[in-house]
C-alpha cells in the first residue's frame, strides 16, 4: 500500500469538500398538503417541488405517508420509510421519477379529448388504413 503524506491527505480532503459544495443536496424536504407537492430546499438556496403522482412509489401514497419524507446521506437523497421508496436529489432534478420502464410507461400515457375523438373517428371508418405494399 502506498504511503500518503499529511499534505496529500489534506489536499484530498479539501477536494472532497469542494466537490460536495458544488453538488445539489437537500437541506430539508417536506410534503406541502395545500399544494400537494413534495418541496425540497437545496443547500444553494434553491427550492424544487414536484407532485407525488409523478414519482414511482409515491403515486398512491396518502398525505400522512408523504409527510414522512426524510433526508439521506447528507442530503443526497430522499427516503419514505413506510413506503420503502428512495430518490436521489440529483435524479429528481434531472426529471427521473422512477425506473426506466416506469418512465417509459408514463411518457406514453398522453391522453386528450382530441386523441379520443380521432380514435373514435378512425374506428368508425374501419380503423387505420392498411399500408400499400411496395413493389
């Protein structure tokens, strides 16, 4: 094993402190019952909020369960003990509200009255037209 000098250890410690200061971390998190949002205060003074209906594992939770949010790992994550749900602050800020499969399902669930009307109209005409065979 390589021997490290006190100066090298101190320099590494300073780099770690600087890296931690630059990363988004939560200083607090709470559930706002009035606005129905999870509100995360960040160490840089910013605030981030999201509706629990977007997040995998939180979509069917009641208000008391949502209010049990706790910080993990010096503010790098959020945890709901009774729901067994964890999210990283970095992931939430990037818009990652669940697994890849969950996010893909959510992305394909766009519904509107216009889409429903178009579907009914196409169904009345016999459905989508068949593709012409190319020769």
